[in-house]
């Protein structure tokens, strides 16, 4: 048993060493070939740090933590997911980057509307449950459209949500991307082989797509937070 434990420990250590090696090499690749994408992902983390810091420094931060759905979003979805996107980007797990971005977008919309629609509820989870009840009579896309119209962004929310869903959540989108790259570039994308995996130049189209989607999300986030502060009294102090 001791010998087996040592063998397993060695294998685990080797795998961790390999993972760290891939992450360092991928970071070098990104800085050399996709600096804008890497910068957007780092800025996304900085956005999370700034917004959580803002929420924590408010005088009513303890009450906010219990009552506000948006505070839950900042602490427990936006902050960890922004770091997760960075980690997944470094190990070559591009599909999960898009999945996490979609989670953040959908959560942002639902948490914003939960606070604005049901301010009388004293617990954020109750507000979110009411939003989910609303969905039984509608759809997530309807919520996206509703918030876009409210903020003067027309179809920006639903367009990004739809793109992320179609290309990276539903199996057909992922399958189409793999088949297309094989037919056009004579090889499967690195993320469709094994994770972690080193990037190649053939991955740059997808990496640049991530840059665009993160930038779009950050733009929607800023408008949403600015409006939320005004609408709900979530100001400094």
C-alpha cells in the first residue's frame, strides 16, 4: 500500500509539474500572439476586485450581503468565475472560458432584475426564486431583452447570450467548431484533444473570439452596474 501511495504521489506530482509547464508556456504564447485577449481577461479580474472592494467598503455591506442579489453575484459568481477564466485560458481549456462567461452574463441579468423587481424581499435567494418563477411564464431570452431595453442597449444582452449559448453550450456548436477546424486546418483544435494542452497558431481565431466576448461582457457589466447604483441606492458610503 505504501509503495502504491508513493507511486500515485509521484504520478500526481509529475502531472502537476506538466500542468504548470503548459500554463507558463501558454502565457508566453498569449503575451506574444494574443496580448489583447490576455489583457482583457486580466482586466476582467481587476473589474471583479474593484467591484467586490466597493461592495465590502459600503457602510451597509453586511445587510447588502443578505439582501442584495447583485452583491451575491459579485462575491460568489463574478469574482471566482473571472479567476477561473484566467486559469482555464492558461491550461488551454477555451470552451470552459466561454461557458463561465455565459454563467456570469445570465447571473448578472437575473440578479439585477431580482433586486429591481422584488425590493421588498429581505433575502436575495427569495428574490432569485421569484425570478425563476417568472421564467416559467417566459424565458431567459425574454429577461435578456427586458434588461437590454431598460438600459437602452436594445439587443446587446440577448445577442451575446445567444452567441455564447449557440457556439459553446449546445453540443452542435462545439461539434461544428471541431469539424470546421479539421476541414479547414487539417487538425482538431488543441482544446478538443486533451487538457492541459499547449496552444498553436491554429487556436488564435478562438482566442481572439474570447477577447471579443469578454470585452462585450465588460461593456455590459459597466452599464449595468452604473445603472444599478442609481436605481437601487447602491452608492458609496
